[in-house]
C-alpha cells in the first residue's frame, strides 16, 4: 500500500483535529467519524497515516491503537490576565 503524503488534505485534517483537541486520545475509527469517512478503504488510509505520524514523532500512541498529539507539538498561547 502506498504511504500517504504529508501534503494531502487528509493529513492536514487529521493534524487540525488533533491540534484542536490536544489532550484527547483518538483511535482511527473516531477520527474517521469526525471526518465523515465511512468506507473501509478510507479508514485503512487513516490508520496507516496515524501509524506513520507516530513513527515521525508527531503523534504519541498513548494506549494500543489510541493516538494523541505529541506534547512538544502543542503551542500554548496565553491570552488575558493571569490570576
């Protein structure tokens, strides 16, 4: 099977979803549902992309099959007053 490219719209959608929810772990089925992908080929492509992102240290496998964005990839912007 062909390795997904880092410039694909699926790649950007997955990273955006993880960046919007940095402290939540997702499996490939949850990502597929969030992106509206219902076919098995699309789910397999998501699973392969998650594995390759974990190998690139962009995602961390928190539990078997559950992925979370790597803590060093989270950018925290402070707004407002600190109390």
